């Protein structure tokens, strides 16, 4: 399991500080919700955790069983689902699963057939992703995350494009496949993160404007 340590973390775009002076310990095998209004910087924070966007100030350290993992190597230990990450739509479902699991080890005792059945996509294995509905794509994104044998899962608006039944399915996925993982969730919808033991509001780490 991944433990994450942020020390005075800060991110700035041009003259605007998205967050600053953020010091936080995220224990291994814990669930953290990142809340805040739309446009407040939740996604920017998650990209920083994923080492997709470097910090302007401060540091992020990652530890796997007390051994430090470099920011350059953290991608090997994580999966991410986010609205701004597109699926390769020219692939069929089966081709995408084959491609993804060339780079990630699947969780134990999980065949492609089982994965497709759990995602309610078993009848679409030869269909191009471009022909999937938004809900099907979202189930696929989440499935790729949870069916991967990784220590860190990053989710941005995980229930987007899911109906009530889909949200229940997502929570079942977390319960079954989220054990022994560190999970971070960006959301304004409490249904998506109600199980989290820890939460931060990213707006608490914005610089207050002086009068």
C-alpha cells in the first residue's frame, strides 16, 4: 500500500495560486476525499499526486512498505479515472483490456471474461469504444482502475455519467476491490466518497485575498 506525504505543497498557474501550504499525511490503505466547488483545484491536486503536474513549491513523497518511490516511478503503482482522460476509441473492448493489462497486472483470479461481466459489458467485447455510451465508458474506466493490481487509485468524479444503479455498482466495486489500496476521490457528491475516513477541502488551501 502506498503512503503519501505532502509538505508545504503548492501549485500556481501564472499569478493564481490553486493551493498553497498544503501539508498532509495520507496513510497507506486509507481513503481520502478531496472536496471543493467546481473549478477550485481538485483535479489539479489529483494530477499533482499522479505526478502529471509538477508542484510549484513543496514536495510529495511516496512510500511503499517504508521504501520511498520516486515521482518518476509512481505511475507504475497507480491507476486513474478522470473525465479529462480519454479512452482509445479505435480499440474494441477486448483489444483495450489486452492493451491495458500489458502494462498493469490484473488482480488475482480475474479473467477478461469476468471483468466484462462485472462491468455489464460482456455482450460488447468486439464493439469499438467509440460506440459505447457515456455510462459504458465510465464503467470501463472504473473497471480498468479496480481490476489492476496497484496500490494507489485516483478517481475524479467517479460517478459521472452513472445513474443510481451505476452509483450502487461503483460502491460495490470499491467494497470488493478497494481493500488494501490507497484511494483518493475528487468529488462534490457525497455519495461518491461517503465511505472515506479522511477528507480535505482544497479551498482551505487557497491564499486569502487581502483587501
